[in-house]
């Protein structure tokens, strides 16, 4: 009897251990999502459960981010080393976030690893987490903090995208070696030296 109980317990625990093992593995190219210009072709890895919702969310994001002069597209990849974003289904490490539909790390706080974990297989939830991965904080539209089952329409305002750009510029600047930076210092009476400008771009 105890062997059966032990076997059932092991089967129950296995998915959690597998998810925990994968949790700290980051996408190999995730740093590209931290630059002031988002990639023109975003490499996305999905697991067996998140593919459908991710397809809807990514199609919407690339349509929203594309400009006539700079179209954006996306494609799926199989390996973590080849992806910029990884959308995975999981329940692990969410005990303190029981009400959360998904989570990822905000790049304004620390370098993020390109992984978004979702509990609900819903395009709105996936789009929300992708928004965090490009630098969006909680706000309006798809970045609203509270999810309800009636959320279907995907939209975001320009203020949220402008903030996302500023976050990426900040993260990108933090990665520039100190020896490469040019401080703004007076070069003579009443004049200023050149500034080291980061590229200006919109998401």
C-alpha cells in the first residue's frame, strides 16, 4: 500500500520538479528584447500548452509594434538558446501569487530572462506578460493589473509603449561598460561637451 502511495506522490511531484528545473533557464537571446530597438523578427518558444494563446498574442503584438518603415514579425523556435521570449505554462513558485494569472520579472527592476509563466491559457494573459517582457508596467488596456474572464479585446495606449521604450533604453544603458560611457561635462566656459546619446526609437 505504501509503495502505491509513494508512486502516486512521485507522479504528482514530477511535473513540479520538471518546471522548477526549467524555471531558471533563460532564453539565449533574451537580451535582444532589452535594446532600444526591438528585433524585427522575434524568436518565441512555447510549450505544448501555450502555443494557441501565444499565437494570438504575438500576432497582435507584432501588428501593434510594426511601422511601415520597420515591420515586425515573429517565429517559433524549439531551443531555449534560440529564443528571445519563452511562454510556459506552470504553477510552480506561485504559492505567494495564487491570484496571479501569470508572472514575469519587470525589466525596470533587474535584467529579465525572457521567460513568462502563465497559469491561464488565455491570449489576454499571454499578451499581458509579453508586455512586461518588452518593458511595459501595469496600466490600461492589456496591461491592466487585474484580469477578468471577460477580457477579450487586446489594446494598449501609446503612453504604455513610450514607457516601455524608456525602460529598454535604461536597461540597455546599464549594460554599456563604464569605460564606454561619456559623461556630460563642461569643456570650457559657458559650453558643454558632446553627450553620449542612446538611439531614439519607438517600440
